C-alpha cells in the first residue's frame, strides 16, 4: 500500500505488513460526543433509484472495522439519485462547537476516466438540504479515510443536521465503513484536525526515476545553437552582448478552453482568462461536441465553437478540435439514436456531420482532431455499422482536410494508479486494427484524468514505452488531478509533467482547464475562483515558464560566435553592440540544428 499520511487513523499491521485501518477517537481534541447516534453500516440510511442502484451490507476482512455499506450504481442525474444518509442529528449543537465527520471509503470498480470512484459528502440541513461543508473524493481500490470539519456559527436544535453522501456521479461500486460524526465542543483549532492527504511512489527528491528523466530531457528537448555576427564584408563582430530568450516552446503545452462563456466575455474574468491562456500555453483544445442543446446541434453553440476556434487561430495557438464522434447514444443527438434500426441512414447522418464540421473548420487549420472519443466503452454505433466504420471516419475527415493529425482519444490508460493492463491492451489492439484498415491515424491520445489513486512516475514511463511500440506520437489530451490535497497535487503535477516530457514518443500535454470557475472538476484547477494560484499552478509555471524556458546570455567571441544550449522553440535574440546599439531578431531553434549568420553595418539597429 502507498505510504499515505493517516495522521488520525489507528494503524496496525498484520504479519504480512498490510495495514489495518480504523479511526481512533482518542487522537481528537476536545470531548468527542456522537451527533447522529449509531452509524454502523447496518444503521446507515439509503436512498436511490432502484432501477439503477443496489445497497447491501458486506463483510470486510483484514481491517479494524467488520462491515461496510456497498453501493452498486449506474450514473444518476442528479448524483443524489444514489446516496447514503445518516439521518437527522439527535443532539443540540451550540454556536462555536466544531463537528468532525470521518469515514473509510474504497472503490472496487468504476467506469470513469481516472479509473477511480467519485463521491461527494455533505453536512447539510436535514430539511432544506442547504450544504454547510462538503468534500469530494476519487477513491481507488484501497481503503482510505475521508474527513469533514465544521465550526457551527449558530445554536442548532436536534434534527437540524444530516450527512449525505452522493454516489451517482458515475457507474461504480463504492463501499463506505467506519463512519463517525462527533461534536468536539468549543475552542477547537480546526486547522489542526485531520484532512484528506494522499501520496505516491516516486515522490521523494532522490527517487531513482528522476535522473533518467532529467537526462532524457537534456538529450531530447534541448540542443546547441550558434549565432555568428559579421560585418557586411564578413569580418567578425566581437564583444557583442547576446541574450537568447525562449518565447514559445517547440513542445506543446496546452489547455482545454471553457465553453466560451468566459473566453468570449468582455469582463474582468474574461480578460484575465484570456491573458492567462496566452501566458501559460501554446496550444488550446476547442470544443466541437456533437450533441443537442449543449453542442453542435444547437446553432448558438455552433457559433460559439466557431468563435472560440477563430480566437485561437488569431492568437497563434496550436489547435485541437475535440471531438468529432463520441459513439455512445448519451453523447450524441437524439435524432442519431433514432436511426439505430436503419444502418444506412445512421451511416449517412454521421458522414454528413463529419463532412460539415471538417469543411467549416478547414480555414481554422486545426493541427489535430480527436476523431473518435472513448470507443472502448462507447461503441454502440460500431456494433451496428461494424468495427471498420471507425477507420472510415478517419479516412473521410482526412479526405476533406488532410492537414490535421487525426487522433484516437481514450481514457483510463495512464490513470487509476496505472493498474490498467487490460485497458492498454484493448487500446493497442484498437489502434493496430485501425492502422491495418488503412486509417490515417496520426496521434495516440491518452486522457490522463488523475484521481487520488496516483500513477507512479515510473509506471507512467513504462506505459508510454508500451504505447510507443506503435510508432505514433503520444499526446496527454486531457490532464488534471482531482484532489483536495493541494501539496500533493502540486508535487504530482510537477512529476507527471517531468515524466511525460521526458519520454521521446510524446509531443504534447494539455490541461483539461485551469481556472476553478471554468473547470469540469473545480478542485482540479490550477487557480482558485478568485485567481489565487494553487501549488499545482505554481509547479506548472516553475517548469514550463521557468526551468524549461531558456534565457541565455553572453558575448560573441573573437570570431563573432555566440554559442548556447537551450530548449527547442522560438527565440527572441537581443544584441547589444559596444556602442550601445540594440537589435532584436527572431530565431527558430530546431532539433535538426540551429546556426545563423547575421550581418550588421555601422548604422544597423539605429
């Protein structure tokens, strides 16, 4: 088991070294008093859509708690369509008292992008359901604790509070055990109470994987560059100060753009959003979802998509269109599902959509399209039209617009702690089938939605090695880390980027959003809603705009040469001559060699 910081869990091990987990009330300050009565698995209340959710008390082995409430659910909308409840509070709670809630949770199975489960726990008003404090979690297969803490601002009578755990966010199996909810009384330092911490293998500063990654980055992502300065007659210009500053990486660091409501808005947040995109990224992913009200079928959303793509083009970004076909009925327009019994009409409708999007977007000159999204789980169309139909989609888009690299995009390949052997083998098989069918596949897309079951950096590199056998470039298409442990989130972002950037088969890493108010998982953002930078955001900037951004300075030698070694990309080279003249010129630093000779007369640069 990972070295997790169970600062408030009683930790005993079996003879084999496996941890036995259970909460120890004696570690808490104050005088813990139960708020909701008995909260054993058998006493928990349940509520859910019986067609989509089942509840059962199951036995637990090798832990200090004996049983758990197991919930098997399909995704419900809203998420409280599958929930566990404490029942109403049984005692009065005074103003200034601190409530502390804790339980153990694990997720044996989840059909999610990260391979982890998804839940939210609320302390809420038992009658109005107003939430006072909440936490989200993305548990993996191992037991872990989840904590809530809340200092009550007013006197509350019995029956005021309840705990609600919403579980309908995904198709998943969740197990909840060892629930406690206590009043610690007044005068408690809430910051000293336990919070949800996670960690991962390879986090240590001296972890062995780091040297290999650093060596690969030095070899793969950097190279020597030479500039020679001469007179018009060819004589050397010596003692000229030179500053070579990287302004745009060759490697592509990107973000998904929000749905346009922020990007295109003329507001303080809109301006800050656009400025941040331009400061941090050289690539953007533009939405092209084919759906009803929220996607391409809605003419208003279609115009927003076009406007977003045009903004990206006019600002010089590398661009990716996401996505052309997401072949599951819940992601496609209802009119397409209505054709499921007419294969010829279904094929014709999809081909017409691909033709329309590729034709309209051709002037944007996308670099990449996600042609098919998540076909491992979403394959109802292929089941009707045949597996070869995916290859036909690639061929059709390429025939209309041959410029973009075409991508197959899949989830749960690098996520889920890296315990994804079956998913990887399925993905490799799909890619090889497409290539055998002549599909012009140009990019392997791995989504990288990371939950709290963090894939160790060494395992990331090993998975990339397996995918690299396909001889296609690999993109991290949708990267984020969903956790409330900001410190670990920052460390892991640094290490994920380092491992991925170091691999020779990779070309791009795209954050799936960066601002809390425009992010599909707000706690995964790099910036809070009021634009405070989180440790993950700082780690990103320290690497992409710091350690990996060359700013070299020196002087030309007696032959007029300035030599340096730097990251590949576009540079701004500033020359300062002995007489004070200053000249700035662009320089493109490429892997195949960079050497430039510039001539200057006496008055050049004035």
